[in-house]
C-alpha cells in the first residue's frame, strides 16, 4: 500500500475537503448552469468535452499519495469506500499506491516521462497561437458557429504570411489538409515525448489532463490548480484565434499585429511559469509512486 509520510487529523482534512468542494463548485458553476439550460459555450465547453471533465469528479477531494486520513468521531473517512483506497487496522484511510499501480503503472510511467521531458526543455514562444488559424485555413466549414474576425481570405493570408511551428500533436491533428504542409514539424503521438515543450499552451493545459489521469494520487488542491490554469489558458487560446468572440464579450488578441504578438507572448510566458510549477508537482506525485515500487 505504499509508505505513509503524513497523517491528517479529522478537523484538518474535513476543512480541506469542504474548501475543495466550495472551490470546485465555484469553478464549474457556469458550466453546470448552462448544462441545465442546455446552452453551449464555445470557450468553456472545451474543458469538459475535450478533456472529459466531470464536475462531480472534480469536486471529489483527495489527500494525495503518502497521506493518511485519521478516523473521526463517526469512524473512518468516506474515502474508505472509494476505489484505490485502503483502510488500516486503526481506521486510518489512505491512497493505495500498489493497487493503483496494478491498474495504471504504464500510464504513470508515461506521464512521468512526458512531464519530465517537457520540464527539461526551454519554452518556445514564437508560435503566436497559429495552430487555431491552421485549423480553419482554406476551409469554409468551421468547428465554432462564429464568424472569422478577418473573414476567410484575411485568415488565410495571416497563415500564409507566417511560419507555423506547432509542436503539439493534439493541435496539429486538427490542421486542415492544406495547412499540414505549412507546419515546420510533423508531430505524431509517438513523438510527443520528444516534441512537447513548456511554452505550448496546449501542453500547459494538459496539466489538467494528466492530473485527471493520475486521479486520487493527486492532492485535490493541485487538481483544481491544474483545472483553473487550463481555463485561463483556454481563454487566451480563443482570444488569439481567428474567431470573433465579441458576442461573448471577449476582445481579441490580434496576433496578426505586433501589439497582439507582444501580448500573446507575455501571457504565454506567464502561463508557462504557472504550468512549470504545477508540472513539477505532478512529476513529484509520479516519482513518489514509482520509486518505492521500482516500476
């Protein structure tokens, strides 16, 4: 079941659990209200549709690997009935590393290798979000039912006047056929570990993806930090896209201009720094599980 490095008294972990639930509810309030009203949101829905995020799962607080929840007056913590948890003879409840690795060891190893590789590289900030422009290049049908700020011809002209250097496969795979050949790189799923880099908005958003896949091994506070970062980055991704989001009350980051490029790079660097701290914590979670187990 792995080694335990800390024990939390009931008053401590209950306070963290309640604070986590309140923060999660706040972060997902807009989405839940729209879902109840059957309304769509071209910016925020990405966090739920693409990443498969479920508010109920995000709301569930976990103490993380290496922590025991001491029993309270009502007995062991509710986590005792959750998957990948174990209850000790004295009623302490903790994440069961061995059980998790029995099911997910390969995934943990991959996440550790990928995040460590990303962290070892310098951030490239010269992409200017052109991946979104390449996704609509010379194509009349678009993913979002929104007009293009510069129209189709103006959008195509921006693509053709820039060098495209997208490193992230999960962005590149949505390029239009005419845009594929314009990218200086050919990312694949197999080359992801070699190409992903910390300046990429999507690689930073993916901290949420990897935190979700690591599940109860990740402290709840870290999981919500990753989700909040993904939401902030998603906004820039769309502001810098070719779409007109004025109907959402969002101003564009006009990357076709020097001023827009400067703003994009400044915000990109801030996100890279935030993601770097979160990525380091996720790497530590993986290492804590893998090193004692020798897998």
